[in-house]
């Protein structure tokens, strides 16, 4: 389970890093708090952070549950793909939101596998 915990820690650190980028963009583009929009590039950084938060809510429990049914190494591997996907998503989204598909797919597919695997594991455990 240590690998799963490491992936969760890295996902949380990644989210904090994206938050730092939002704060830097606030200063760079003059978007004073509590505003959540105001300059196109700031808005993109903010959306990356918020989209990451939306996915973290599913990722963290899905990693733990999937690891319980199918093993920590498989869960950690899927989590690592998610982490790479988030960085690809962030860099492409800030450059041009139209180019976000690869990064979003690399983030969402592991989550879908984790959630579906959790459901399959739970149903199998019931029977």
C-alpha cells in the first residue's frame, strides 16, 4: 500500500503546485482575490486547478478501494498514469484549451478503470 499512499501524496502535492501556479497567475495578470476570473491565462490556470480538484474527489477513494480488491501495485500504476495526465492536461490547457484532450484522457481513463474495477471487485466479493 505504500505505493498507493505515495501516489496519493503526489496527487495532493500536484494539486498544491497547481494552486501555486494560480497564485502566481493572479499576481502576473492582476486578478485580485476573491475574483476567479479576469484574464484569459489566469482563467486557464484556475480551471486546471479546479478540474484537478474535481478529479481528486474520485481518484483518492478509488485508488484505495481498487487496491483493496486488485492490489496496490496495479492501483499505483493507474495513479501514476493519472499524475502524468494531469501535467499533460495542465500544460496543454494553459497553452490552448482546445489541446487538452490527451491530458484529459490520460487523467480520466485511469479513474474510470479504478472506479469500474472497484465496482467489479465489490460485486465479486458479495458473491
